[in-house]
C-alpha cells in the first residue's frame, strides 16, 4: 500500500475517533479541508454543522464508544467499518466513506448505520 493510502486511512480513523469521543472542533481543524460536503441527512453541510452535531452527541451520550474494525483505502476514498456501543445496550454497525482532497484533507462524507440484531437467519457476525 502506498504512503498516501495509509496516511488517509490513519487520518480518517483519527478524525472520526476524535470527533466521536467529544472533540469535533479539533478534529475538523486537523483533518478537514476548506469545504466539507455531508451526505448524512441528520447533519448539515459544512464544518460548523459537523461540529455542532458531534458536540451535541457527545454532550447527550458521553458514555458511547466506538471500535474500528477495518479500514479500506482506494484512490481518494477511505471506508471505515465500525462497531458503536451506546447507552441502553444499543449497538450499531456503521460504514463511513470519506473523500480526501489532494492536500490529504477530508472534504466529503457518506455513511450507513444499522442496529446489530440479536439473531440472524445465517448466524454470521456483523464483522
């Protein structure tokens, strides 16, 4: 894997961890480019909307946690597969995609989230 792909993977994980665990302003300052496009329908476009959303989430759910299961990089994209644990024994599997600009900054985000079911027809784990 070339250095840029590995750096983008590392930076996507650091960005997400930092924002998710309560410091979204610093995450944006360190890892986001001049413009930030958001595709999650619950979050507005732009840096400040991201900061506001994750600040509110950290204030409302300080005991949540995240585990990064895998990261995949190709071209200017990084995909993260995560396991999130929330209060009330709620657990989610998420997949986030980040697009990086030529300066190595995050400029676009897509995600998908689903609750981890108690059972499945196939018996395979979510990870």
